[in-house]
């Protein structure tokens, strides 16, 4: 993937809410780590790299974070 500029999560949320970005841009501008995880997530689950799977991935990451907080890991 080409080098992307990464933004803090609050900036990305604003871009999603304003309609400037879709979920795929959100993932691609979050971090290099997220880009790699997203690609693996799609391969593992037989998903295409598209808006719908990017949104699923973001929700998956939210669930991981909530679980880590509940377990005292975050």
C-alpha cells in the first residue's frame, strides 16, 4: 500500500461524520498496523477490501478494545 498520512482518532471520527471519509479511508488513515490487521482480517474471513468490510473491521476493533478494558488490559 502507498504511504498514507495518519490522523488521530478524533480527526478520523470528524471526517467520517462530515462524510469526507468512508470506512475504508478511516482504516487506511488510522495506522500502518490497522492496514495490516485489516488485510489479514479480510483474508481470514473471506471478505473483499471494501467499505462494508472496513466498517465491520472498525466494529471488531471497538469490541476488542471494550473487552480489553473489561479485563483490565487497556
